């Protein structure tokens, strides 16, 4: 047996002439497992039980001719990849062209030269072996690329959470605030995916980017002095002006990260929008730029509502949370003022989901006490 054949491939020979079947079987049996049928219709029973590695197919047969057998095999997803070589006495160029159009890999005319037949069959299996090797190699490379992409994606996710956690350690919020706002963002985005004003932006990939980027929304707070950042209650006017710098500080930090990367990174672009603009208001009364309406990035409009809702309903070190109903009333009152009206409508449509997120990722007494102890030791 040839070295390139680790296991004998199976060749199915289809011909209505017993003499032809016998001749071909004798030529092939040393290197191949040969199966033979004398009618085109019998091919389908054989291939349903065990697919051959190659079919040698006559054209002129009494029931189904070879062309029809080939057409039916190629039309069936289960059998379309079985290679077919026409082996026939029809030598017209039109017959060969038709056979190749129907999907045959080769066309051999009678009278048969044993050497040519063996060489053509062997050549097919060598080509098939090479193709298999290339396919396996490509599949391996694909696997490695996918693996590497997943590793990079995981590293990206960890980096985002690490940066967000750095900001959270210096804030009155717990890490659960980051998780809750992530999920609020996803709920709003999915609700708005089919809305005419948002559908072009909110595809599946963007929804995932919003979810991943959301924890960075307050990253700029790392640049705010502790005496202001951790102060309970209202800020003095001059303190508030300092506090309003955190969107710019966060955007600048992400800009620097992007410059160091040397390329535009989509999730950083989305994160910068959220970081810099989530305190903008629909009516233009927000900060830092005083943007109005659609000038505010969609990502920031979603975060604006998610952030405010969480601040209203969830307990913090220095205050109790209000009921969902009271928070919803405040958000409704901000429709067209603080918030994009359509984003408020999306919130109302998913009101129950917001309540579920708030309750299922609620801060525990232990988490709040730990944060209170940290704030007391820092101020």
C-alpha cells in the first residue's frame, strides 16, 4: 500500500456492465476497498449506510443515468462532498463539460488505460490528503486565533474592571453600583435596539460594548480630592465645581491610554463618550459641555438614566435608598429635561427589570459598613 494511505480508502464503482465492474475492481483492490453496484438507484442505499471516499460513476445506465445520480448526490447536504469521477465511453466535450458542471472532480473516458486510471485515482487522493492537511492546519490556526482573541478579550475585561474598581475604592459607592449600572445599560439598550432613532447604533456588538464599558463611567473621580469626593451630603459651590472636573479627568486618562496603544480601540471610544458626557442633560443644563438633545452621545444618554436611577433607589453609606415608585416619578419628571424622552420610555417599559436588578445586586450591610469604615479612615 502507498505510504500516503494510512487506511484503505473506499471507492464505490457504479456501472451496469459486470465486465467493467470486475475490471475496475481488480485494478483497484490492492490499494482501495472497492464496493460495486450495477444501477444508479442503488448508489443512495450504499452512501446512506457508509459514505465512500470516492465514486467512479458511469453515465449511461438503464434507470438513473450518471448525470442524474451526480445531480442528486450534490443536491443533498449529506452527500454533496463525496467526490465523483465520471468513468464513461462518452468522449464528447459537451458530455465532459456537463459532468464537471454537475460537480465531478474528474472525467475519464473509455477504453480504460489501467495506468492512467490508477494514476488519476491516486492523484485525487493525494490532492484530497493535501486539502485535508490544509483544512486541519487552517482549523488549528482558527482555533489559536479564537483562543488568542478570547484571551485578549478577557484581558480587556479585567483591565476595565480593575480601572473601575480603582475609582470605586475612592468613592462612596460600592462595587455593586458598577454591576447594577452595567445591567441597567444592557436592559435599556436592548429595549431601544429596534427604535428608529437608535437601531443603527445599537447593534448586538454595541450593546455588549456598552455593557463592558459602563463600569468606567466615574473613572475620573480618582483625580478628585478625598475631602470632596468622600464628603457626605451636599457640596459647597466651589466644591461642586471641582467635582465637575471628573468627566474631563476620566476622558483624558482614556485618551492617554489610547495614545499609548497607538490605535483607535472601539471600547475606549465608547467608554470616553460615557465618561465625558454622562452628566449632560437633554435640555442643555448638564456638564461639562452643556450639550443639548441628540448632541449627547447615545451611550451617555443611557448611562445618565442608569446612574441616576441607581443613585436614587440604592442604599449608600450616607443615605437610605428610596422606593422604585418614587425614583420612577423623578425620572418621569426629568423626561425631556434631564433625560432623552425615548430613553425614559424604555426605562418605563423595563421597569420591572430595573427593580429586579436593584434588588438582586443590592449592597449588603457588611459591604456598606466596610465602605463606611474606609471613608472614616480616609477623611
